[in-house]
């Protein structure tokens, strides 16, 4: 049973891919008198453009100008003087559709079949006026009437309901579908946001929620949010007291976001986290810790990758998540160490006495302590015990600015990267004026320190001049890293350091962006391919075979694999720097913006 619509004259786009943009104006122009019949003009939007349609009222029935309707439908009207037949035609060949009328007749011929008209066609002046419904349906469209018209010139019209994924929960809302274009019930969508809806007699719609007032008018393509105006993607319409509008217009205006992933989408009621977001670390299979920087400062957020909700906020950065995913450590600008309970969402001071610089926390595999680089010059390696917050020096030497701290899979040794400082030559004895700095042999090298020895010593495992990044231990004690040469155009290489520090090239022909070793001891690399796609591969360190894990047209800059090895988070360009994305159902969907 077709629904009846109120005060509406609408035509949809005929061209493929065009948006349905209905308008409700019902604007009557000055009347003219021809054959004692009064005409009026109503306005209709076709393919985004407002068109005038002339009407007359015969008895209690409104008839419409065939010339205006045909023009709106990209159809033609011809008149045969001999047969007295008005022919309206659209399309060509097998796609051609024709409806024939005779003035003052209550029948017509639509595509070869006789049809009965509720009201005979009428000539006013030189124009034939007809009922809109048979006209539109004969040309392949659909129509609903209720005082005015809702016309689809290329497909059906349907009032129904649809399920929306709202932060992981399914919610049913009303939908008006025209030519495949869906408009959503304003009243239903507003309810999702706990917003109130008011529609006045002029059909101006006001949505209100805490801190937000949204205003727009049925049939206009302008929307105001707290006084700031913007254009809508579609014209809102009113049907039997329900206002329908574009979903993205409504969600955005009410402070939310729509996240599209392949053929599915999710609505975030509070909107995705803005600012620059990076450094994703998996806490459990459904949530990650990220660093978020805005104009107000930096913080760490715990975000559910499925619902996009922020679960917890920490007033600190560079957190290190424990192997269990239940805790995290960080140090503030005072050098104090904090322990974050990610389950209870509480933070305590683990050590508030030692104010030295502490960076790059690396947890022991049993979660009882963590190692870190200490000192203004990052020249020492310490550990902190979780039970009492006590600090212990593990290793110290004269080489400053250590970085890339790693712990072997068996917990028996640590690895770090450090280079020699350049030799500075001064022009004066007081060493106030620098002449030159000699950077010969200052390239960073990897060192390992055994944690089993009473007097640990550092042993260099590389001596090469390449740039070395992303070092990671394998389960057998070997180390993989990415090597690059800043002085050449050669692509980065993935190297393996084996027994006796023997170097093996694992990947040499890929533009490697990042690499990691998962908890399952899988070597994975992020590559920017020549076809402008980012691809994550698993690398077999024995056969050197690459297996594609994920691919995207997004230019990914980093990636992180969950502890169970089943989920991948990554970073790519966002609105304000980097944003975090999540690999789901074969595509990367946004977690932040």
C-alpha cells in the first residue's frame, strides 16, 4: 500500500549517479485565466535544479502541464493534427516509453496499453494538462500524492526502515528511498543522539542537544549548526509528519561521524577523536592505546577500535603496554614513573623520588619489571620493579644517546642502538667558536648486553655505515632490522643478524616503510608499492618468501599487530597530521580522524 505524502512536489535525477534533491515550495505564481480555468505554478527540483510546473484544478483534481512535466523528465511532447493525439515520449529503441492522450478523454494509451484516467485530460490555452501519476508511471517512474506530489522519474519510491550500526549496536530508523537515494527520519536519528526535534508551521526543523542547536528548513539545502551555516547534501522532505534528510548531514550536524568500511558503515555519536594521533599499541583484541596531540596539549587515549569510543584518558605520553595488556608505564617531565591500570582505569605513582630522565620503557615478559634508558644524555640502562618501584642500574658506558631499546624473547639480553659522537674542532682555545664537526664513523650501531652476567658488557653486533631502524629480536636470538642508505637511491633492505653476527639480506626489492616481529615470532614489513598501494607482508626468514597480509590505497606510515596476531592497526594521513586506522573485513577503517 502506497503511503500518501504531504505538500510536496519532487522530481528525482534522471542521470545516473545523481543525487535525489527534493524540494517543497508550493509557491503559487500569479494566476491567469484561460478558458475560464485558473492556472498556478508550483516548483520542483530536478537533478538539483528548481523547475516550474504549471497546474490547473478541474473539479477537485489538480492537473499538470505535459510540457513542464516532459521537460522535467527529459521527454518530448508532440501533437498530431489528424488524430488529435498528444504523444509524450522518452528514450529510444527498446527503452522508449510513450503515453498518448486526447483532450477531454478519460483514457490514455501507455506503452501500447489502454489505461483509465481518473480525470479527463484538459487543454488550457495551447497546453494539455493531465494527471501526474499515469504520466510519470508510463515513463518508468513512480509517484505518491498528498496535496502535492512526490515524483521519481526513474525508479520507485519506498517508505521503510533500516538498521544502522550505532557504536556497535543495531538501531532501526525510518527511511525514504527514491531512485536508490536514501533519506533518513530526522526524528529517529535525533533520538540516537538524545536530541529533541521541533517542526514549526513553516516547516523549519530545530534539533537541540546539550551544547548544540541545529536548524534547517524542509525543501532548502542550507543547515545551521550553532549559527554556522553550510549546504546540505540533499534537500530534506516531509512525509506524513516525518522529516527525512541526508544521514551524513544529520550525523555531522549533531557532532557525530560516519565511518565507512567497504559496504558497511558505523555511526560514532560523539565523533572520532581529532588532532594528530599516532603510536597505536594493542591492549586487547578490541582496544588500543594511542598518543593524541592537539592545540591543548598531548595525552594518551584508550580507544575501542570497533565502537570508536574513548574508554580512558591518561595525562601522559609514550606509554608502554605490559605483555598482558592490563598495565602501562610512563614517565612525566619530572622523571617520575607512573603505573596505569588499564582495567580499573586508575593511575598511581610508582616512583616519585628519582627525577632523572627516563624513556623507552620495555616490559619484562613476566610483567614484574621494565627496562628503560636513563639520564640527560640517555647513556644508562635501568630497570624499575613493579612491586615497589625501586630502580636498578643494568648497564652504563660513555656512549651517549642510546635508543631503540629491545628485550630478547627469552629475556636474557637487551639490545640498543648508539653511535659515536662527532669530533668537534674549534677555532680558539676557549672552545667557543666551532670550526668543523667530523662525523666520520659516527653511524649508529647495535649493541647487546647479557642480563645473565654479574658484570654486563656491551657487545657490538653491527659495524656497518648504513642507517639502522626497527630492530627486533626473533625467538632464536637473531635480530632483524631495516637498513637504508641516505647517500644513495637504493631501496631500504630488511636484514637479519644471525649467529656470529652474520648478515643476511631478507628483502631487497621493496620500498620498506616499517617492520616488526609479532608475538607469534612472525616477521612483518610495511611496503609502499610502485602501484601506489601500501602492503603489509609476512616474511619467512628462512625461505625469504613474502606473503601478502593486507593492502590499501592509503599511504600507511606505521603499523602494529595485536598480541594474538589477528588484528592490525596503522597510521596514515588525517585531517591534522596522522590518524589511526584499523584493518577490518579487508579494508582499513578510521579509528580517529
